[in-house]
């Protein structure tokens, strides 16, 4: 029976880059995103380019009933998932009280509840199968408070801590759990780096390559890029009040841009 890497949020951005990096290494894929039509051309392309089997499902994971239906379908299909990549997420930016609550609720449902439920359901299947791997995508925002993006940063802190806890809990079941914490990603259309040491953010493809190589070594915490690692370290040693003030200024300016 073939094995599959299940990748959520696979229609664009980092999720798409992670799926492609896995396909390049010969991994069969089960791609999941909100809109099925976005996945079909990706599946055809990966099949032709890399010679792998690519299945795809359209599912809005932020809606609990649809997620339930997807998990039941997955269970009934008997498909062997040996790698779960939880990349689907919603980002929010701006004053918390000014945000539309329904979107904030969708963020909580997708970034935390859906991710945890996928870990629980597929993790149980992996335990029965004798093992597997889980890669949860958090952010460097998980390491500090995030004024002006408070819900997003809090959701990523949940992902970070859940992943590190599960790594220890699931070790004896043969399940490796890793968490990817990228910094800001380069927006499509930004110019390429012109020289070594450029301050431009990493591309999704660069982050995906780093993640896949680290995953092959079963690394627990993956922070791509030395600048991102430095920022995380700085936020851990600086006084909390100073971190809050600095990030409030930075994020408030970004939200107004």
C-alpha cells in the first residue's frame, strides 16, 4: 500500500512550496486546501514533473463539520499517511477590537483547533501503523507577544507548545513531531537577492527546503535563517516589557502600511 504525505494549505505560499519539496524527493502527496479547483492543476503538474501520485481534496478546515467529514473519508479510504504537514493558517493584523469577529473565530478554528484535531486523528492512525512524522508550521511570532497581530501570534504559540509537548508524548509510538518557525516570507514579485547578506526575507521555497532537510533528520525545532534565529534568541533574553513595546511599534506600523 502506498504512503502519502498529507499537506494542508497546499494551494499557495509555503504549503505549496513544502508540497513541491516533498514531491521532488519522491513522496506521494495528499493535498488539502479550501478550494479543490486550485489543487487540480498542481496535482497534474507534480505528477508529470516528479512521477509521484498526487491526490487532492477541497475542504475548509476552519469549519468543524467539514473537517469531520474529511477525517471520516480519510479513515474509510484506508490511505496510509506517514507524514502530516499542518500548514493551513489564517493571518490577522491590526487592532484586535477592530477585527471582524467571524474572521477571528475562523483563525482560532483553523490555526489551533483544526491543527490539533488533525494531529489527534492522524496521530492515532500513525500509532496503529507503527509510526510516522508530523510537521506543524508555527512562526517566530510564537516566541513573543504580538500586539497588533495578537490572535495570530497567540495561535502560533499554541502550535509551538503543542508540537513540543507531542514530540515527547508520541516518541514511544514511533511518531516524530517537528515544528517549523519561519520568519516573514518574501512577497511574490519582490526582487531577488543581489548580494550575500541581503535583508530580504526568505522565499517559501528556501524555507521549504530547509524544513524538508531538517525533517529528514527528525529535528524538533526548525527556525530557517540565521537572522530569524537571532531574533528569537534576542526576544528570549530581553525584558518582556521591552519586547512588547518594540513589537507593538513594529507591528502597528506594518498594520497601517
